C-alpha cells in the first residue's frame, strides 16, 4: 500500500517558521517512504479564511522546495482540495451519525458555555470539556428550546478512555471526563474542524498524519469520529513546537518570522530549511541545505522532546 500524507494549512494568515517546520517534516516523511504528499486548504471557517492567504501559502511552500502530488493548482482524483467546497461530504457524515444516534442538538448559550469553562472539568486546546447538559433533554424540552434558539449539534463521545500510540509522542491516554461531547456543526451552519478533517482524511486515503503537537489533544475526538463512521484512521504523529529562548511557543503575531517576511528580507530557502533541519537534529551544524537533500536524513527519532527553542543567534544566522 502506498503511504499518503498531507499538509493542511488554514488560510487565515501567513505561514511562519513553525508551520514550515511541520510542513517540511510531513513532506520528508512521504518522500522518504516513497509515498504521496497532498496539500489541502482547510478553509472551513469562511469568515476567517482568505483566498489571498491560500495562494501565498502555496507560494511559500514551493519557495521552500515542498511540492505536492495532489492539491490546489494541480488537482487530482480527490478534488476539491478546499474544505469549503466539500460540505456535501460533511453533511452526509452528519446524517450517518444522526442515524446511529451519535449526535444531539445543544441549546447552550455562550454565557452558559463560559460558565462551563470556569468549572473544574477537563481542559484541552478546545477549552473545557462539555458535561452533556443537553444530551438528555426530552423531546418536549428540545421543542421548547428550539422555539427560541437554533441549536448546534454535538457528537456523543464514548463512555470510556481513549488511547492511541503516537509515532512521535508515544502512548497517549485520555480519560473520558477530559474529553466531553463536542460540536460537529455550529448553530450558524458551519461544520467543525474535527468533523471536516476526519471526513477528508478518510476520503483522501490519508495513511499518515504528521502535524504539530498543538493538535495532539484533538486526536481522541477524531479517533472517536473515525470509529463512529466506520472509517480507518491514519497513523498520527505530532512534532514538537518551536519556541523562543524562554520556552514560549513562537507566535504567529510575530510577523518577522513569517515566510513572507523572510522572503522579503532576501533569505534563501536553503537557509530556512537548514535552520529547521538543524533544530530537528537531521543535520549537526547550521548550514544551508535544500529540502530534497534531507530526504535520506529524515527521521522522527532524532526530534527533541518538548518545545524546541530557537535562539536569537539562530534567527540572526537565518538572515545572514
């Protein structure tokens, strides 16, 4: 079986070197394995997404030397490669979940959800775990609430812990109370990231998902969706994030670290790739190198654990 990986940026801003680190690792993983690499634009959040950012991100990836076998500008058998054009697939998946009794309407207001966030429930990158207030409403109670509010739709998480083996982070275990039922379609009609990414990875035959550690705790939710929809999940791997010398995650708000800014400053792509390769421990000294030269050197065992610190001296080297 041919392995298939992907990079799936959100076009709500510019790519920065942290995004580039993940994209490079995902690209190298597939090139080293002789697999196929896809690019997918995750523009499901239409108010925040901009076509200009999507175009710029593609230019930035090509500048780094990262090409794709399927995706925007190229096409392929799994088109379209923009989530905003794939909504019929998400609606179909929602119908299957409905038939299986795995979703329910939620009428909680933002104020009520904010109160949940201040309570001692499980916390994740998505906020506090929802305790299921609306799960057990009667039909009469739902009808009364529906008269005043359009509901969101929540997915019923299994009543058990979820565990999986991450190819980089190792064995992961999430307690049931730390997860909570989550929204798969908002009251305004927007499908959730969790549903869209699960449906798309399955439909596109993705076998390997290599992405940043900030998405590690979204994995149990996606695994639950794969299971509920009868779909085969990919192998997940989560790379460490890049941070500053104080251990804080590099911020997308620092425009000087965007690939657009680096290109404008005359930075050569081989220098950017060289810094990322050095931080990943694929090379043992700072030196310019093309992405293709890293293919035989790629591995995940070398990656440091925890946030990878990027020093001021290294950033200065980048612009020399």
